[in-house]
C-alpha cells in the first residue's frame, strides 16, 4: 500500500492548492481543502477487493473508459452515478495513464482559476 499511496500522492499534490486527508477511511485529495477529486482504496472497498482509485471524471468519460477497457475501469459505488470512474491499480499499472486520469479529475472539480494554472488541456 505504501508504494501505491506514495505514487498517487505524488501525482495529486502536484496540482495547485491540493490537500490530502482521510475520508471514509481512505486517503483522499481535495481542491482547496473542500472538494474531493480522487480517493485511493489501496486495500479495496466492499465488493471491489482490489486496489483502486475513485476519480471525478468529465461528462461522458466514465462510459467511454469502461467501454474501452472494462477490465481496468468501472463504475464505483456511491459516486458512480455522478460520473466518477473507478480505476484498478492491480496488475501492470500504467502510471502515465493514472496521471492523466487524476489530472482530468482535478480539471473536473477545480475552479477555472486553478485549472488555468495547469495550462491547456493536452
């Protein structure tokens, strides 16, 4: 778990005005200490007994990601109805892709003034 936490933490805290604290028993990253954009379930959660993230996602992205790779992406409980996406972290993890998913989550939740500090969406 420590390695997963360290890698996800490094990605998330690189964004402007991000804080981390536990929420619902999981390491969670917030924009301006208020709005959640990523949660890490390193030991799994409920029926998903594998390490994974819950990430905010732009409109339509959840369906696209699940359709493109339903083994890696899934609709998480509690937040899936809001368009969030679950991302498995077991097996061969593409950390560049995880970085992109986390950046998309940040861009989805953060106010425009903070998103502008990232530069244009790649």
